[in-house]
């Protein structure tokens, strides 16, 4: 493929480009590739560039000419028409793709559709984390809570969301140009809500995942129902290779439920992501945990730390100064086991919450080109204080993107945050993990993060 119009395919791809405006459009296609149905999502930006997401697992950055050529071929245009479209989209002074490159495009699109085994698409350590203009104004992914966070989001037992409200939020996200959503539950959500939310996302054409505690996801035939509704992947916590240690953190019976789910996802041919919380109770046992993940054939491990600032000790949270060492342990365990891992923003431990409640709810932030949306439509940056940037059901995205929390997050993500202590860690590309202001608290416990150095 020609560099500059269709980027070379790989796990995570990036090339410098102008900062995006708030206008995005989504297009979807399905076609048969080697006897399997392949899904293509194309997101175009105001300047003509865009991103192609294939089978919810491969992201390719496209120049305007690449967007025009890909869209033409997926729409069924012939080679000559596709070349003309690409030529018309090529900026003055740049060379348009030739006929040989256009002819190669079909094979490239088929090659991208081969099973990649790398869902989810996005990772906190991806290259855009270190690109000053890289974090998109319009997110590529949303984490949508199916529980009502309410005025005190650290409370347990809050009521589940209403399905019609969830549907409207999903419509707003799709209209905005967000191709991927992960539906978050903490265990009490009705099966009808979970199934209805997946159906609503899939009907729109979104890539849809579900994150739940294992005991909740394993109840009755819920997983099978979600697969029938069209879910693309599921995520659930796995904190230890030993049942007593895991259940002490997540609740009785959760370990056995997690292992049973891993095997059932293989039977259903659905991607399963293990959510690995780092605590001082499991940081020394990561090699055994990653060997278990390899044996159970998880697609990936989504790793985050339950963290606390230096000088405080709400056990079993990891102290800030221990996060870099824990990150090194994750890298080593991953390399030895062959299990790919994804970094997620540290969760600021709440001193008034139980540990199982926090870990069953999971992290608020996942990756920088994402947002968190609660059941009422309130929007939050993926990292930083728990402070609403606006409401998706009542405000335009332009207002939300220009809010103080979003501007503070974008300024922070554009800053160089690597230090001399651990310059080689991928996680540091997004922000220094030892700095609490880079964490993602669920409640007001993290408000002090705005002023900490």
C-alpha cells in the first residue's frame, strides 16, 4: 500500500494529521471474505481524512484520497471510478494513488478482515497518547454506564438505567460519529436492559461490548442472549489465578464463574477480555495470572490499577510510587505468557467504598480517544476529576468539547509527561501513572487531583 493515502495495516496505526473538528460521519458495510462476514466502519472527518475499523479490531488511518478510494470500492464502484474518486480527493501538490494501488485495494480490504484477535481496538498506550494533536475532539469510543451513578456515585445499589434513555444516548453517540461503545454494568442490571442496549447499538451499526462482573454475566443464559443480540465482545474481571485470592477481591464464586465464562466464549466464538485490577494483593502473582489467561485463551488483558496517593493507605490499593513497578511486572508477565495487554487509566481508590464494590464496578477510564457517559447522559473525560463536561441529551457536542473538564484533559494529554525515572514504559506515553491527576476516580475522592503537582 502507498504511504500517505492508505496507511500500512498493523495493530495500531497513526500518522500526523491536523486536529479534528467536531464533525464526523459514519458509514458501515458488510461483505463476505473467505466464507465469513466482515464488518467495515468508516469514519470521515471534516477535512476529508478518516479511519477505517475492520471487524472491530483493526484501525487504519486514511488520508482524504484513501477515504474516497475505500468508500468507492465498498460501495461497489469499479476500479476506474474508485481511482477517479481518489484523484478528486487528493490535495493539490500531492501524488494521487495509481491504478495499481487501487487494484490492490480489494486484496488489502480482505487481508484486514482476517481474524486479528486484538479486540478492543483502542489502548491507553497507543501512539496518539503522545501526539500533541492526536486525541480526537470527537471520541472513537464511549463507555456507557447502565447504572445510575446519582449524586454520590460511590454508593452501591443504585438503580439501573431506563432502556429508552440508553437508546437515545446511543443514537446521540452514533449521530456524533462514535463507532464503538462498551456497556458497563456492576451486576444488578436486568437482563432485558442489557439485551436491549446491545440490540439498540447493533441496530445503529455500532461496535458493541459489554463489561460485567463474572457472576452477573454468567447468570442464567445471559451470555447466550447477548450473543444473539449481536454483542461483539465481553469483558469481566479476573484478579488472580487462585480462587480464594480472586474471590476475596470480587466476591464468592466469581472465580469459578470467570473460568466458565472464558470457556463458554470459546464455544460461542465471541471475544473475551479479562479485566485485570492491580492491587497490592495480586501484584506479586501476575505471572501465574497471565499463564491462566493464556490457558483460557483470552483475547487480551485490560489492566488498570486500584491506586491511592502516596501517604494514604486504603488497602489493598497500590500506592502511587508502586505503579511503575507494577507496570513493569505486567509487561514481563505479558511477554512470558504471550497474552496481549491493554492499559487503562488507574482507578482512584475510594476510602469509603468496599473493595469488591469498586472492582465489580471496574474502571471509569479506558483510553484517551474515549469518553465516559453515565445513565443520565452526563459526559466525563476518560481521565481526571469526576466532573461532568455536559449532558449528551441536552447539549451540543461543541459545548461539551469546549467545557473546562474536556479542555483540561486535552491540555494534559498534549503535555509531555515522561520523566527520567521510567522513560521506557508505554503507559507513560499517555501520562505519568504516579500522578493522581492522570487517574480516573468515580467520585469526589479525586477532586484534589486538579491541584496536585
